[in-house]
């Protein structure tokens, strides 16, 4: 039984090629390099982590994520050389995102009720093509740079970030760094603001219909007394109109872990999670999929991705 229903509608410019369908989305057979640094099935998540992942293809777009009676939106605009994205949606405590800060009692209640992590942040990101050469094999290369700003509605502050993305033939690599902060609300009415920095890098290889990607995320607070790292190992396979994605997340952090069998928290420094996704291209512009554990709740969700 599917307790929660998640529906992604991603709208952004597609490649002008007739062969754009699944291969354009997954294998990057486009006039540009929309998927070069993405390690998961949601481009919107990558934009909020590495701004150079913003599509620069000419066109407009919007992404809507509906989950647990709420909708997350992202707006995208590209002019062929530059792209911009605006998103109030959350990437923290998602499978491909950074860990979130929350009190143990809040974590327990949220995991028990299978509610996604609530974030009060708005991300504005922009990317620009620095260099690009089209072609096949090692003759093809590209370089993109991006910048972003996160506005925290809780603390009314703006924090910056930047990223790079490079492609050489079948190889891809990306790096980003951004500042962020979260506010904890205690039961006695007191509050605490935690300021921290997130650094990420990823490397990947495109082998015909297969993508292999490794991502590393490093989070450290300003007081240097909280450190978290996340390793992501992702593989995607395109077979006809199907896209199969599998990923393992290894998180090393001092945050407690929720035991789904015992339905209780436990002190566990290393935490393992797994993700699985199957997407099907119903048409050139529409992908329908089933995802497992996208919100780190061991949930089954349904995704739909629309291009035009």
C-alpha cells in the first residue's frame, strides 16, 4: 500500500533533437549538458546543491513536487548560454541531499509519522556556459560555472554558494560550496541558530546507456564541533523507454538513527540507506516513475516528469 504519494512535474526546455526522449534526459544526448552533474532522478535537488547544474538550454520551466498535502515549486529559465532557477523546495534530508539539523524528539516524531523534513529556505541559482566544444568521444568538452543564494525565512538571512561542472568525453566532474544555517526551536521557547558550510564533489562516467556516479558531501558547522559526510554511489541504466536507477547512501554523522523495525532512535554513527527508481517514457515529453526512499522515510513514491 502506498501511504504517501509524491508527484514530480519537471518542466524545462528539451533538446531540439527528435531523439531527445529518454536518452536526452539520462545519457546527455542534447545540444547542451543538462544532466552532466546529476546523480539522481530529480534535477531540482541538484540545482539546490550545485548551482552549475542549472540548465542553460533556451526555454522556460517549472518543477512542482507534491508530498503529504504540500507542493514544492521550482522555476527555470535558460537563454542558451545562461540559466536561472528559483526554488523554495527542500533538499535537506532527501536521499541525494545534505543532512538536516533537528532535535532528537522532532526526528523521532517525524520518522514515526513518515513526514518529510520541513525547510524554510528559498534558493536562487544561476549557471553560465564558460566553454563548450561539441563532438564525439574525447573531442567533446564543456565547462559551466554557477552561483546561488539561499534565503532563510526563519532567520531572515541570505547565504552564498558557487559551483563548477566539467565534461570531457564520457567523463564528468562537479564541485560546489555553499554556506547555510538552520534554527532549532526548543520546548522551553528558546532557540539556537546553527551556521555551517557544505562542500560537495562528484565524478561520473557515461557508458552508452549506463551512468556511474560517485558523490561526496562534507558538512561542518562554524564551531568545528559538528562534522557530517555523505557518500553516494549511483548507477542508472537506460533500456528502451525505461530508466532504472539504484543508489546507496552512506552517512557518517553524530545524529541519531531511526530504527524502522524497533520504531525507536539509536546511536549509530554510520547510517546506510538505499534508493531505487524505475521511470518510463510515456512520450517524448513525459516520464512516469516509481521511487523508493527519496525522502529517507522508506516510502514508496510516484514521480512524473514533463518536458516542453
